[in-house]
C-alpha cells in the first residue's frame, strides 16, 4: 500500500457539514469521502491515471454492483 500522508485542510463549516452528510450517505468516513472525491476529480480531469489502490466503490450510484 502507498504511504499515507496527512495534512491540515481548512474548509468552510457549511461545506464540511455537507461533506459529512454525503460521507454518511455513502457509508464512508469523512476522510474516505474526501479522498474518493479527489481521486475521481483527478481521473475525470485526465490529470491522473487509475491508481494501484482503486477508490472505494460509489455506493450512491444505483448502477453500482458488488
């Protein structure tokens, strides 16, 4: 597994509340949700190829299958 690094992130309180709710809805931790969203944004923008550690499946997607 790749080395995990931590860093401080300051965000607007309302944004954080929305992210927490989204994480709860997707059965993820807040950290996991933020990492999932960042990976997806990088992939969708063409700035990063798929990593060796695939992101957590998007359970909010009705087409998602285990």
